[in-house]
């Protein structure tokens, strides 16, 4: 039923620091290496569970529904709660983080819409969910690009996993 894959935010470990540091650099390092650890784990669980039942891995509606109800939606709900409670000092990083939060909320809404589509067997809801997934994916791509730009501006190199 679902063909689109969702975009996962890309977090990494600190690889190289150059320059003298500073408050924004310290904030980025803390954000990536500490504040986002739990969020990354929750997102990985949700994305993995969804990808296991969507696209080429789709088998039937009930399997997808069970994965959404038991794994994807609970983990994504926890992810959003985690993202809303991340401690960020610098305004620049807060702006970037808000992009990710809005993308995650779009994807969460998409999962809820997929669940509803399966319950009602409503193809128009599937189309709506696909649109939400795409909007979320684009937001998260934007987040990744802006996080990379901010990190470069402040001499932080992020190793992508």
C-alpha cells in the first residue's frame, strides 16, 4: 500500500574539531553527541519498523497496521517528545532543530493517517499520507543540510553513519 520511504535524520559522531571552539561550536557538539542520542535511537527504531513493512517489504495491511500501532507510532511519539525537550543554547542551532521537529511532526501525522487509511480502507488517505511523508522528508533533508552548514561555519565536522 505505501510506496514512499520516510527520510531519517542523519546524526553522526564527532569526527574532527578545528579552530578554537566557542559557544555555538560547543552547543553543536553537545547537541549531536549528547542531546540527540535518545532521539536517534527512537527514530532508528521507528524507521526500521516502518521500512520493514512498507515498499518492497509490504506483505499485507494487517502486518503494516500492527507495525504502525505497536512500533512505529509509539516510537515516533516518543521521538517528538524527546525532540521537544532537547536542550539547546544557541539561537542558530535552535532554528535548525525546529526544522527537524516540524519534519518529524509531519511524518508522525503521516503514520497516523496511514493507520486511519488501513482502518477505513481509504485510498485517498493513503495519498494524503504519502504527501505528508514527502513534506516531512523534505523538511528533514533541509534540516540535515542546515545542520551541516552550521557545523562547517563553526569548525565541526560530522561523520555520517
